[in-house]
């Protein structure tokens, strides 16, 4: 029997023509992209330099605080009593040995001074609340001595019930030097406590508040476990002008490159085979790693759980974001074994904290294929049965961006999940296919307000009808709410005023590796320490 292949070859020919046309257009891309490439290079290079500077500032402050803590501890360890001759002698020794130390005070809780390093009362202003330092017994606040504009950090240690001993140290020694890199070009710089209390501000404060933010390069850094952060902004147009000579050279080089690309790309388009995607191997090799983003109680500032997000961490250290492989994972069916691998790592990573904090919630994303396959219920049981993570601590998220094609199958799976005791959350609420009936039919327990709606909140006092409608809908259905993508204090204040209790976003912390997350979890878990959030948020 003769098979007619003319249509097949016709399609191949048409496809080849399209490929060659695309390749011909791509050959001119280097010329067109010169400005974009230089902009990207300048942005990456200058942002890196700016980040180095900001990191140096916070590291400098971290060292200063650590040295101050050690000085304070040595004074107390070597002094039989406060304000005696031995105490004053030890204070003077530390003042000589520690270049960051400016004063030592003994006071009571009402601020009455008993003695100081130089034998006279120290008149100073307190500029912030006192914050605890994770892993230390001392607290930290910002002060200024009258007659001086230099901000100091006050490191305070309680001594008995009535008295405190404090060391006043320089807040930002690096900024006292004139040779610090990039400081002359920085348009905006703010050093502050993590609660938001400002320590030092240079430049236009409106830049940090969002005015013309797209016109600036930004870098932010935190001082390790010390509750201190720094943010800097650099005018992009100012630094971009310094790279003008590169434009001509790059344009000429791009013309030659375009010709070379045209020749090589045509040959490649004719001969190259599509390389198989390497996702299956990555799952087997254990390269799919969980990253944890904290979920915070807006009323208390405490950590109540986390969302588990996946990252592809290659053996060479390269990290591939989920946007590069999630669609392929769903299309190929690899999302199911990928999720199983992720759950096994979560059980191993979070068993201890879930056992210690019974109300801690762990949220894991599922895909549409899980509700067609149905094996997800057995996977949950096989992974978490008998572990330190109870079913009631688990939340499984489904995205609204992609509808569940088989509602009956989805209902059966969700019903089985509910019988185990897990909760189900609707992710990306308001962006896709759901309505009131959809949420009611599926038995959704939690609605997660998508970042695109949270970004509409610019001012805590200005109503945002879309956000208000989503909140109202969830409350009418007696569904809990979590706000995603919270990045500003204004957004957090607005949501809390609407009785949205739970939130996650870069205002609190980005997705992070297990080691970093556990440090934060130990600092913010309920009952362990006071919150370092803005007082208005953690009242």
C-alpha cells in the first residue's frame, strides 16, 4: 500500500522556511539590542557594586555591635560591683581597646543615671524602641547624645531587676570615612532598624518611598542577626552616561556578530536536533530543592507557617527559577514525582519545628494533574503518616490560573484530602477562572490574594475596591485569607485594617534556603521573642 507523504514534506518545507526567516531576523538582533545589552551590563555591574557597598555598611555595623557586646560583657565579668573604682577602670580599658565604643552608662529602668564612663551625666535622646538581638540577651536601640549629630547604637544588658548597663557604639563607622566606594554617587541611603526606625538618612527620602523608583538602581542588606538594615539607591541615568564610549564599539561589533550569527544559525537550524529537557534527571538526582517563604501574623508579627517553593539547584550551584520548568513539568507529567520528592524533603526539613510548634502550617503547591491522577492522597499518607508533621499542619494550594478540567475527579480528591485533616487553599485568587460557586463547590478553606491585587495598595488610608471585594467574598464564605506579595508597610497596614491576619512577601522575607529559614523561624516563632516589625504592624 502506498503512503502519501507529500503533505508531510510540504509541512516540513514550510516549517524550514519559517525557521530560516526567523533566523534571518535574529541575525539583526545584536544590532538592535546594543542599547539593551549595555543597559543590562551597566545595571548588573553597578547594582553589584552598590550591593557590595551596602553589604559593607551592614557588616561594619554588625562588627560594631558584636564588639560592643563583647566589651559590655567583659566589663561586667571583671567588675565585682557597678560604679566602683574597678568598674570605672574596666570601662576605661574597653574605651581604649574598642575604637567603636563611645560611652558606658549605668541606669535604672526610669533612665536615672548612676554613673558613666567620664564621671558626668550623659544627656541623650532615644530615637527608637528597644529590639531584642536574636541569640543574645542584650537589646538594641538608637540614640543621639545632645550636641552631636552622630547616631549611636545603645546596647543594653539588664543587671538585676532595677539596673541596666549600656554601651553606646558608633552605628555606621564606615560612613564616617571619606574613602568609602560609591558613597559620593549614591542618590539615596538609609540605615535603619528592621522595625523601620531610621538611624541615618542621606539623599532624597522620597526615592526610598517609591518616587521615580524605576529610574534608580537599588540594593538592600541586613546585618546578620542584628536587627539592622540598609538600603541605597543610585541614579541609573547618571551611571549610564559614563558608559557612552561603549555604544559605538558595541554597535560595530554587533554588525559583524549579526553576519556570523546568520551563517551559523542557518546551519544550526538545518542540522541541530532539539535537546531533550533534563528535568527527569534533575528530579532523580535530587536537584529540585524546597525554598521556604515565611507566613506572618500581621497582628502579632509572629511566624505562623511557610509556603514551600521549588528551585532547581544544579550541581554547579546554578539556581533555575520555577518559571523555567514548571510548565514543562505539568505538560510532561513530571510534576507528580517532583511534588512527591519535594514533600519528602519538607518532612525531613520541618519535622522538628512542626513537632515543637503544633500550630505551624506548611503550605505545598499542587498542579491540575494531581487531581486527575488521584494518587496525591496516597502520596500524602506515605510521606507524612507517622511523621512529626501532622495532617492538620498541612495546606495544599491549587492555582486559579489553570482551571480543574474534571470537577468531579477534583472533588473526590479534595474530599479524601479533607478526610485526612489537611486544608486546601486557592492560590492566585481573582486572576483566573474561579467564582463564588467554584470556591463553594471545591470546599476551599483558604483564599490567597494574588500579588497583582496587593500591589494596588499604595496608601493605607485609600480604599482599593478590588481587594476589598475579594476580602468580603472570602469572609462571606467563611474562608481564611492570606495576602501574597506584601512588599510595603502601607500594604501591610491596609490589609490588617481589613482584618486580613496572615501575609507573606518580601516585606518580611523572600523564599530562602532551609538554614536561613530556620534562623528566622527560631527568632519569630510564637512565644520566643518580641517582634521586630513596625510598631504599627505588631501592636
